[in-house]
C-alpha cells in the first residue's frame, strides 16, 4: 500500500505570534492545531480556583479515590503542555452573539457556526462579522436538515471573510459549481488570498451596503462547439439537433448578483449567438462569472449541456475559449464557448 507522508514542524504560538499572526508563506510546511482546550486543563483550572478559595483543602476527589496534590500537579503540568500546543483555540456560539464575536487581540479563536446562524447575523451585524474574521477564523457548515446533501450559497460566508466554508461534495448544483469556480483562482492550489477590502480595519466592509460602481464587465458570447463529440447524437433530441441557449450571471455581493440568457439557437450543434451582456460591478474582487448551457425543451425540463464558473480577479480582457464542465465539475473533452471579456474601466485587483 502506498502512503503519502507529510513532514512539517508544529507551530507553537506565543504572545507575539498571536498579535501578528504569521502569513501563509511563513506557515508553509507548518502544522497548526486548532481545537478546544483539553478537559484535563479545564479541570486543573477549577482545582486551582478552589485552592485559592479560603477554607478549602489541597485534596480533590475522583470517585472513591483521593488524588494526592503532587499527582494533581503532574497531571496539571501535562494538561498545560497540551494546551500550549494549540495554536488557535476553538470556541462556540452558545453564550450569545456578543461573546461569540468577541475579539481578543492576545488570543485568536476559531468558531464553527451553521449556515443559518451566519445568514441571520449578517443581516444586521455584517461589518462586525468582517471585523471578527480579520483576526479570527470562522468555519461555516451546512444545517442539519440538508439530508439530501444539498448546499447553501458559499458567497454569504466568503463576502464576510469566513475562511472555511464546509460543503456537501455529494450534492451537485450551482452552489458546488460556485465553490469550484472560486478555487480555480491562484492556480487551483486550494488557497485563495483575501482581497484587501476584507482586511481594512479602518473602513469596515459591509457587503449588504450599496457601494459605487467600480467597473463594468462586458461579456460577448459568440458561439459554441464540441457537443457533437461529447454526447450521442440523440442525447438532447431524438430526431433533430439541439436547441442551445446560455445562461450567464455574476455571483458576488448582493448588489452585483444578476443573471441573463441568450436567445435560443434552434436545431444547431454549432450554435451562434453573438450577444453581449453588461455587468456593473461594485466589488469585482469578490465576484465570479458563471455560464450554464442548456437545450431548450418545450414540453419537458431543459437538458443540461455544460457549465463553468470563473473568478473575476483571474480574468484578462480578450477573446477566450471557455471550457465547459459536467454536473460534478469534470471538464468535457471538447465542449466549449467562444467568449470575449472586457473591463471598462480596466480593473486592477
């Protein structure tokens, strides 16, 4: 059996590293432990507190057996040593919103919350969530009622600075395609740097507020090809060529989120549209452009014919052959769109 071994040094935080948390470059090949403090450490804190209380003895009870003080100290020492290995302590949101978003400059934290908590909080406290994520980690996970492995909109977390957005990878759909599109950035390595707008502590960003238009993205869809090679001749229609149309849209902050569709190219394996769409963007740093091709059916559901999602900060103006993917995100061998992109005014990310 072949195994892959990862070798790295354990990162141990101190007062200085907590105040200025190391950059991803500095943390390369390091292992960070993020968890709750060990139960033994918490128990030792209670014991210490009882010792400082007048009238108490230096003996504790565990079931029927007394534990001598020196044994307690050994156990406490081991617990403290374990605690010191934890770079980021995990917290919870059971004690109220204010405590959950409390930012301690000496001790970064990680909290795990479900999608509903995030959606409720960002309606009124969006900038507070952004402030918290500037120094602390937030992990969002799907609510428990998603037994069908469906997913939520990941952009709610991303636009508020959440570092970890947990997904059900079994459930295909536009949310999964958005996630796959986001992580095409930075060479597809799995890490995408936060834009500066989410790191500015002086002017806190609130995605729900309307901001001035920064640029207009002009997208022209010329034509498409390759479906005759990737699909059987009768896959879309039994007796005629398919009737393709393209849906195109922006996923981003609420102000930028919009979608359109082309006309239907009737009975064509090589459809030609030559249609242009304009997207006015206020926060292009957090936006993705998505495409979905479908075969129009008058009597039944439209047939899926490919999709893709691209991060705007990675786009360059010009004409591009945009490769399409299946429902799971695997690229087709031949199906693609011929598209032009143009930013007016040119946008620097």
